C-alpha cells in the first residue's frame, strides 16, 4: 500500500514538475522574444497613450516575476487567460480548435497503424527481398519528402486535376453552421444530428489530410516495427517454435508479434502525441482549423496566452499518453508488473 | 481465400478507392452565396470603434455606414453617407450635419442624429487604437457629450476645440472609427462600462449593406444581406473563408470552390492574366514600401547620403522583376488615390550621381551598415536587390531578416540603422501621412508621441511647420496645393526613400461582378456584388 502511495505521489510530482517547467519556459520565451505583444493587441499605428494603457491593462508594465506569479495564480484557478486575437478565453479556443486536430490525428494514427504494422512485419519476415526494399523506399520517401510538398501535390492531383477530392477546409460551404456543435468532432456531431450528408462531407474532407499525416506516421511505425520484429525473430523462442513445426503465420503473429507489441505501444503513443501536437503544415495547406494552426497564428502575432495554454495542453497529452503506455506495458508484459 | 499480400494491397488502396464514390458532393458554390478565399487571421475585433487592421476594417466597412465618405471617382471630393448635408460656421469650429431621411439599421429602426452622436462619443470614450483620428479635434471623454450632440432627431452638431479645415474633419469622419452604430442595441448589450465593446467585437448593429452572422477566428466570417440596407443584387450571404496559402486560394478559385481569391501572389496572378474565365480587379492601396535611415547613425544623418541612397535604387528593376503585379513605383509619402497625392517619380538609378553625392558627404569609400527587413516575401528579394544597388555606391549592407513585428519593435525602440518596411495610412486625409512623416515635436527618447519619423530620430522644424500649415488651411484647393508642395520637399529632403506602393487584387471568377476595391481597406466593398 505504502509503495503504491509512494509511486502515485512520485508520479504526480513528476507531472507537476513537467507542467511547471513547461509553463516557466514558454512564459519566459514569450516575455523575452523581441516582439512587443502590445503592438499585436492595438496595432503598430496606435498612439503612444493607447499603447501605454494597453500595456498596463495586459499587466506588461509589471516585473516579469510578478507577471509570472499572476499567471500561475490564474492557471491554478483554471483560467488560461484571454487571446488577443480571438478575444476568447484560451480554454474556449482550445475547446474549439482541439477537436479538429483530435479527429485528424486519431484517424491518421489508426490508418498509419493498420497499414504500418503489417508492412513492418512483412518487411522483417522478407528481410533483404524486393518486398523489404520496396517498403524501405516507401518509408524513406515518407521521412524525406517535406510534408507541404506532398500536401500540395495531393491537392493538385486529386482536387485540381482529377477533381475527385474536396478542396481545403473541414467542410463544404453548404454545410457550414448546419451541424450543431456538440463534441466539436464533425463526423461524430453530424452522426449525432443524423445528418448523413454532412457526415459524408466531413468524412471526404478528412481523407486527404488524414492520408498525408498517416503516410508520415506510417513510415516511422513501419520502420520501428521492422526493427523490433527482426530482433524478435532472432530469439531462441522463435527457433523453438519453428522446431515444433508451427506454421510461418503462427510463428510470426502468435509468438514473435506479442513481444513486439509491447515496444510498439510506446511508438504508437509517441506518434499519437506528435499528431495531436498539431500538424502545423498539413493544417495550413488544408486550411484545417486545428490546434497547430491556432498555435502558429498566435505565435506569429505574439499572442502569448494561447501559446502557453496550448503548450501546456500538449505537455499534458504527452504525460497522459506516457502514463497510458506504461499501463499498457504492464498489461501486455507480465515481467514489468 | 484472400492471401496476405492481397489483403495488404487492398488495405492500402482503400483510402484512394474511397474517393471514387465520394465525389458527388463537389460542385460550384451556390448562386446566392459568395465565397471569398482570404487570409483573415490577423483580425482582432469587428467593433468599428476598435478595429484598426486591414481585414477587420474592410468587414466593418461593409457592415456600417458613416456620416460621409470620399467620392469613389474623385478623391478630392466628399459625398454624403448617413448625413445628407453639412455646413461649417465662419470660425471653423462648429459643424452642423443634417441626417439623411429614410435610412435604417438592420433592426429596422431609423438612423437618427442621436445614434450618430452616441457613436462618435463612444469612440472617444472607449479611446481604442483608432480613436485619435477623432480625438485630434480636441474631444475628450469629459467634454465629448457637450461637443458632439444631437440637436434634434435629424441634426447633429460637432464643436471642435481649435478652428479646422472642413475637409480635414470630413475625411476623418469618413474613417471606420466614424461608423454609426445603433445606440439602443449596443447599450442593451453593454457589460459594466464597456459600451458594448465585448458584444460588438463579434456582433453587428449597423446600417450598411451587410450584417454579421458569425465570425469564427482564423476560420471564417459570414455576412448576410441587411434587409433594410441598399443592396440590390442576388447574393444573400457572403462567406469569407480563411485560407492561408495563396496556392490553395488559387486552386479553390480554379475549381469553383471560391468565387474570389484575395491574396494571390505575382506568380499566381500571372496564371490568371489573359484567361477569360477570370476578372482581375486591381487597386493601388495605401501601403507604401520604404527604407528608413536612422539619424542616430552619423553616416546616415548626412543629407547627401539620403539623396545618394535615393539615386542608387533601381526602382524599375525591382518593380518589374520582383513585384510586377503587386506593387508599383511610388516615391511620395501620399499614396496614389489619396487627395493631393503626388505621383511623380523623379528618382531613378543613377550610380554616378549617387557616387558624387557620397563623395560630397565625405564618404567616397562607403560604409558598412545593417538593414532590417521583413522576412515575408517579397521583402527578402527587394532587400537583396537593394543590397546590390547600394553596394555599387560603396554602401556595404548586411541584411537582417525578421518577422515583421520584430522589425517594428526594433524600429519603435530606435535600434535599427536602415530598415526596409511598409507604412499603411490610418485615414483618408493627406494629414494622415503628412503627420507621421513630417511632424515630430519631441525627438527625445522618452517622447510622449512617437510618430513614424520619430522612430528614425528625424526632426525638421521647417517640414513640421509646412505640414501644420497644410493641415489647418481652410481653402480646400489651396490645402491640396500645400500638400503637393510638402510631398515634393519631403522627397528631396528626408531620410526616407519611398519606393513602392502596394496594389491589391481581387481575382474573381467570370460569374462574379461588382467587386470594388478602395485605396483604404475600409472602402473595399461588396455593395454592388452579383453572381450569375
């Protein structure tokens, strides 16, 4: 019991320190960067008197340490401050932008895992063959071609030339404001509303950005799966399984893969966290109003409350996914328990 | 039995195959909805008494009306808006406006002089970014209720502190901050002492052709026809969709997912030139590209060096090769389209003359200098061209690119040496730019007012005097002449090398007509838009 309490308090302590560290670093970056946030709020042409008043209203006339303590006190009360650009509380903005990223990231991860894991296993089983080489080339392209190039090519080919995919945006203009906002995830909200046309529209708008994101994630997942699998296939228990006369399928999927699955949990968790962090470029090219775009726009406009708020959320996502991975580790691998 | 290989291939193909039966929803935009692809992410408010950036001003300009507005064809004239007529007293301190009959807000309520008085008082009392355009006439939160007041339902009286030119006052009232809002609705939505600011940032209470349906930051703005307004076309709704990437804007335009694209670059506009399927509506806007020479640097403080820089620049080469469709050559501080703007371009590249001026300044061997510039295109390309031009006369320029707010922050701290930046006018009167380029009453580092020329530590008593005389001149014709003379003097004698004026283009599909662009963003109008 004591050990559990000790573990729990140690865990909470590390989570607290991680989030505090993130807050300190992001807050300080916002204060030392060579851009005056007041200019972002009132414009470059505003008279000095207006600028001075805005500086006081924003608390920027106080010493940085005082500013930070005020901000910390706000956060503790669940107030992430207001955005200069959107005029909304940052929490409200995040609640609006994050579901769009969540929808994209979840779909991309599922697609990447469903394709990437079998491909990785296949490449490992056929090590050195043309299958392995082809998969390697596909993965290499996934790692090396800039995402904006692929995104633009995709738009150009499937949208502009072939006309078989929708253009940028999350939904068609005729469905705008037609689906009631419940979860913020359009596919789910349209299903709840029973609007099949809107669901269909939301789904097709997801295909291109999801495929682009999934391709990049798949390249990583495939490569890691292949490496883990190669390692597993060299194990003595595999030789034993083969010596018992088990089929190749059974050896690979029933004996080797379960050991790989444990390691893959971490890979998938990190990939998911990376996707949830906001695929900035993909969201930009596809005009996808997600967390990445929100973060970028805020940063470009020196609107620091959203930047700190979004960074904290991303930090929290990493912490939660790490915890989840640890828990799954224990479930999948009895040795860790 | 499906083999593993086929299963994998089939799985990988699913997302692509799925396109084939999911395409029936794509079609051109509906006839009564206008879709505009535009960058709308720098907008912070749609309250016309607060909004002070281009996109917000443009949208507010379509939602609200002002007492007066500049004549669309002749910038030297002012036309009535919500005011039908106006007159000034002999002393030039009291102005009476008669409201136009029959004008209504979107709510159906008539627009009265009381609404007009409330609106102008509100702008002064809130004292947000653009309020100085009105408060420069001596209005304060304390005196504004006496000085701007409704005499009756149709008559508004404005009393200014010092005698001013009628045209100066009218042009200032034509700015966005002079927009008339519906008093009743705004007050109903006021919280504490915010004058309804929090509500009006995302809602509307105007009498223009359009009303605001929704603003989703960095996503879209939706407008619908004001049934009480003057719009007569077939469009019922306008949707401004935030599309950051100009290439995506072009694709959307070509595929019919957008009717108008607003932020295409030279490269993309070239693809549409000469194509009958599109109309390019172009207009020079009040945004000037210039080099500022900080007078704190002893080399840059020499008037011969100012001249040498101006004669060393290859204006034509830069315009034709770098920004042929987005900028034109312009060398005076008033943009083309403004009343009294001088459009002469006396400077051209003359290396020998520039070298002689450098020698006259005692700097025949040249000098090293740092030039800050915006990192967004086309500024890096222009900066490189300038670096090459100035190298020819011995000025060895080290370029320092940064995000535009970083450059502006540095300039405001007077820490730059040379800076390549842009300046946009605040309102449609010559004084808007004459003020910031000529009048610097306190050149100390801790000055209370810090106009654009202060940033480069430049102060010239003669130019200040000329600018103030022009501002106060009552005779409209003579006022224009004074501004013309001031611009010519400024070209010859100032540490600012004005080079280019931006042009904006609305690329429209052929089915769209009636898009109108103005010199200031608040006059970009959808009032005559139609679609077939």
